[in-house]
C-alpha cells in the first residue's frame, strides 16, 4: 500500500470522527461548515479509467454535492446527476436512466432529493448565494438551474464549452441553461478566494474539462479538505497513476494532479475524491456537517 493511500485513509477516518456537528445551531455559522450531500450511485466501468475491476475497491461511483456555509454566504459545490424536478416522486434507491448530449445512457441509483437535504440542513435553495461547478459534465450539473439566482463562479474554458453549439457530449445543457442569465464571475486566478478570508478557495485544475476546478475548504476543527471534482474518480487512479480515457487534455490533467499534490503537501489538506464510493460512504451526510 502506498504512502498516498495510507495518508488518504487516515485523513478520511480522522475527518469522520472529528470536527463533526449537528443541525439546529446558529445560521449563519461563526466559522465555515461543510455539508456532504448524497446524490446516489453511478454505474461505472473501470476500463474507462484504464483500471480493471480487480484493481478497484468498488466498481460503482458515488455522486456527491457539497454545501459550504460561511459567515459571509453559502456556496453550493456541484449539483448532482438527476434534477429534483426530473425525478419527481421517485424514492431513494430507485434506478434512473440518463441520456447525455451524445446519446450515451448512464444508470443512476438515486439518493435523496437535493432540496430535501438542503432543507434538512436548515437552508432553502433561495439562500444559496454562490454556485460553483467543478465542471459541466451531466453528473455535476443536474440541479444547476435551481440556483440561477446565485452568483455563478466559473472559468472561461468551461463557460465557452457549456454554451457551444454543438454541446459537449458528456453534458446535458438543459440542466444548466438558466445559468446563462445568472450574475457570473469569470474566475481567472489559479486560486480564487471565494469569501476573502482564505477559508474557501477555488483552484484551477484543467484537463478533465477545459475549465475544471477543485475546491479547498479550511475548517476550524476538521482541518483542510480538497474536493476533487473529477480530477480523480477512483483512488486507484491516484495510487496507480492512471488517467481516464476521455480527458480534454491528458497532459493538462497530469499537470493539474502534480500541482494538486504539491498543494496538499503545502496545506496538509485531506483529499476527498468525490466519486470514491467507499470513501464517500464513510463520510457523515447532511444535516450533519464538518466544521
């Protein structure tokens, strides 16, 4: 087992037992809080990531979104794979088939509705002040239209791709069409300080998409956490140094990974791989939170 793997597991276990809070406390919070939102499970083929089923701990992928409650605002990071209005009354555990722009079909086992998880945590959708997507692929944008009232933080490469004609194959443009009318901040810095105090930082990590980014959250008790977007999907991509077969630029992804590893070393932050099903299942879910 490599040092990366050991370090990741130790950090995950520590985060799961320390710095966790319960709902029903002050809003807005005195210090940042991080809520983990469960979007269900995505059927997957490790071969698309140059891995075999024997090499991965779990074949399916988790689908996650995150709420960052800060004294100066509320940020939603990613927006799930199936929109609440699309799933209608289907319960958690139901199977749902999604068709991407390129006609490819993907199978999702649903988690709880996103709005249900937000409200259980004490937040109505209208209270979200900022929206940031790691990238524009369908399993990260499903509920984006519900947050078009928020300030959208996006990098130019993804903005251009999202509204191109034709749309990128892995996208579902109808799920984010309303963002075209949002108040938009084009993020240009490698590291963008969302609330101005260094506790929530958008970090550029292109390669998986043109403007892919990851999110760093510094928590008073639990420490620093980086939410991976799709820079990695399986932890074995990291330990075995494998790249997906469908990157916009494999060269950029490799460079982004090297830059992130240096950032993790510098900040002593833990990396939460959003699609890592085994890791995701160990995390406490909303309405509980990390602070």
